[in-house]
C-alpha cells in the first residue's frame, strides 16, 4: 500500500483520481441509458442501437483531433468548454427523444452529444505520463483499476435509475458527472505547459516508432473483449438465467480490479515490451477454457481469474504509449489508443453477435475472444520500425 500512498500524495493526484473517475463514468452510462431511453420511447431496438452507435463513433472520431488541440494549446480551456457544452447537448438529446422527434434528428443529436464528450481519459493519462518515472507505473495501475470500476459502477447506476425513475435520469446524472470530472481535471492541468510542436500530419503520432504495434495489438485484444461482452449475456440467456449476465460482467471487472491493485504495488525488472507480451499471453490463457464451460458459476470463477490479467495489461500498455509518444503529442497518442480500441471492441461485438446467431453459437463468440488476445500476442512478436524496448524513458515534468 506504500506505493499507492506515494501516488496519492503527489500534487493534484487526489483530484486527478477522483475527477478522472467521475469524468469517465459517462462512457459507461450514456450508451446504455440512451439505448434504453430511445427503445422505450420509439419501441425500436434498431433506432436505439443506431443512436448509441452514432454517439460512440462521434466520440471516438473527435478524440484524436481534440487531443492534438489539447497538446498544442493545453487541455484546460478545452475541458472547461466541454464541461459547459456536454450536459447541455445531452439535455438537448433527451428533449429530442422524449419529444418524439424524427429518427434522423435523434441520431443527429446523438452524434453531437458524442462529439462533445469531455477529453478526460486522454488528459488524465497524459498528466500521469509527466510524473516521476518511479511512481508512474503505480499511477497507471491506479488509473487502469479505476477505469475497470467505471464499467461496474456506471451500468449499475443506469439500471437503478431506469427502475426507480426513467433512463433519461441516467443521461442527466452522466452529464453532471462529466461536467464535474472535466472541471476537476482542468484544475489538475492548470500548470500544463504545451511543448513546442513541429508541423506534422494528423497521423504522424500513429506512425511513431513502436506505436503501430501497440495500437494494433491493443485493438486485437479489445476485439476479443467486444466478442466476450456479447457472449456473456447470450450464455446467461442460454442457461435460462438472463438476469445473471450483469453479475458475470461485474465479476469479470472485479477480477481485473484485484489484479490491477496487486500489480501496481509490484516493482518488476523486466522491460515494458516483455511485460506486455507476457501479460497478453496471460489474458489469452484466461480466455482459452471459456468456450467449454456450461455452468454459469464455473464461468464466473474463470472470468474472475482470467480478469486479473486485464488491468495489469492495460497498465503496461499505457506505460508503453507514454514512453513512445512524442513529448508534444502525449494526449493525442492516448486518444488514438482509445479511439482504435473502442472501434475494435465494437467490431468484436458485431462479429461475436453474428457468430452467436450462426451454427457456432455462444462457443464461437468465446473462441473469437480468445483468438483476439492470441492475435495481440502474435502482433507483439512481429518485427517493426523502432523496437519498443528502445523507446526512450520520458523525463518527469511537473504536472
């Protein structure tokens, strides 16, 4: 615990951890609340799914552009603007849906709300990358663990609000949390000094030596996770207990939290690329037996055990991005990671759903999850421009 206390005592660390958690909760709340609200109002899962997908795509597409802007001019003004704009556009979205507006207007309002999503996650990780190298791995571990908790707490809050009131309240609470989180992170970033940036293309950060392999391997991993997130509810339904799907997903996330807390307190001598490769292999081993499980209780145990490797893997992945990214494009690099992994997760969910509906059924989607993680391991073994182990260590900059 001493390592975590050291991070907690860093300047602005409590604000960064708590505000970062609050600001990320909308990412797990808004898509679900929007899906429930639109379906309830229109009676159409197709329209609801299209609105939720548009919101996610708009958020992912805008993130690298906003990250580039934050690196060059500082994130504070951008976050303050988004703190005002995001809840307002979510309120407009609620009004459009509850006002029985045409489907096209609902989709357009969803896109605007998604595009205004506060740049909390990328800014938080960029700020952690400026801390002392001795405490940085523990800070990344706390960050990854908090991110896992977001996907336990967020959906539970939406479910409770949908039962006690209406799904629209989920969007209202998410908008408030997003604004509070953005304001808090903006406060933590008040001493941010933008680095002098050369004139580069939009994709220059993606092409930085070592970055393509991290991004592609991370995308392969998240493709597998997307397939698993679809397979778990389908598995629960096939056993006649659809209500336990949320419990199984929560157990999976809690396993990741436990693994992240354990890993963050360790000091390892192995290089980051080697840690990343072995942790990806650990995730693959954890996913391998799922396709042959028939009991939901056995699945829960295996999900918890396999989940213990997830937060450590994401911790090392963030450390790699922080060390590889050009010093003038740290926020942009982290937003590219988020954009590609979110997109890959959506593709994995779509492929997993198609496999479930085919003759391969739920086991087919679970096999795809394992293949995604295995593909990530293979990608880290491929030769590439600028080996990851040669990435320079980032000097500590006061955040």
